[in-house]
C-alpha cells in the first residue's frame, strides 16, 4: 500500500515550473526594454519626447484594437496627432494646453468610433495621453527631471519583479480571480513594499526618506491597480493580450499598464507639491 501511495503521489513541482515557462523570454524582453528606457531617459530632450510619443501611439493603437470599433486607422491617426501636440506642450510645461489637446483628441477619436463605442475609444486617447504628458512634464525639469523618471522606473520595476516572483513562489489566495487569475495577495504585498524600497535608491534628492518611502508605497499600489485595470479592460472585451509585439509580455499596454498609472500618479502628486514651473521637484522637496 505504501508503495502504491508513493507511486500515485504527484511529483514535487520544480522551481522552473513554478516560475513559468515564459520566464526567460520575459526576462530578456524586460532587460532590453529597460536598457532602452534608461538610455532615453538619460538623453532627455527631443529624443525623450519623441520616444514616449511613439510609445503612446502604440498604446493607443492597441487600446483601439481591443475595443474593436469602426475606422481604426482614422482613430489612431487623429489620436497620434493629439498625442504629438500634448507631448510638445507638456515638454514645455504648458499644462493647460496639453490637457486641452488630449481632451479634443479624445472627443475626435470617440466621434470617429461611433455612438456604440465612443466612450471606450475616447478613453483610450486619454489613457495613452496620460503616459506622454506625465512623463513630459516630469522630465522637463533641469534639476529633478531625470531623478523623477528614474524613481518611477525603480518603483514600478521593483513592484513588477517582486510581485511576479513572490506570487509564483509563495502563492496563496488570489487577488482578483475573476479579472486576473494569476495574481496573488502575496505577490501584491511583496511588490508594493519592494517598489517602495527600490524607490529609496533615489533618496539622495530628498532629506525626508520616510516620506519618500510612503510615496513610493502609494505609487506602487497605484501601479498594481493600473495592472488590474488593464486586465479588467481586456476581460471586458474578451482579449488575452493587447497584442503580440513583445515576447513573453504581449503588447506594450501589457508591459506599461502599471507604469502608466504610476507616472500619472507621480505627475499629479508632484504638481500638487511644487511651487515652480517644473513639477518634478514636487516628488523630492516638501
């Protein structure tokens, strides 16, 4: 009987199987994209604005494909123009003009989509615009622009990596099974605190490390909510990935959902806590 029970017992899961068969494609794609993003952030200026504008256009296109309504090419073209204007305005810290460009672009994209899908289509322009405008406003600061972008990278990447490995290795109760079955509470908690801790790597720009930790924790939670939001959107329209652009990750939306939410949060917080024309100082000087 003991021999039979031993034979029927399921073999223990190896570490590789718990981490997932897509681990190495994910790691390779993440490292490549991370290096590119770091170089672009260091260069700044027109190159930075152009890069994130192009990225936001891809995000816009993926969103428009997900909602599946008429005149896709026209919607993406009009949205891309609005994003370009918003990007230029944001890089010059013309906040109201940037917001106005996004609002007009969203209305135009929604109108092209037709009555049945105009809200969802228009929301895609605002979603993509949140990325390029928030990053443009933050990077525009000569003194704090680069640290602000690096802080966002540290928080979001730390959250993403810790949540992935903790969720796979620790497991436990699911965070929101009906929307994203693979995410666990253990991964969410580990990711949030890891993101805050990684954000402290940029603590040299502030004397209030304690506040920077709590700000990083809040940004990390917002990043995780952004991930869940994109999962809910795909579930709403019956889509598994936003596209197949990136090996192991799906589309740019699948990779940037957390970063878009965190960058918008960071820009709003910075704008509310700065007194000058450049908002990035609001992340480090209180």
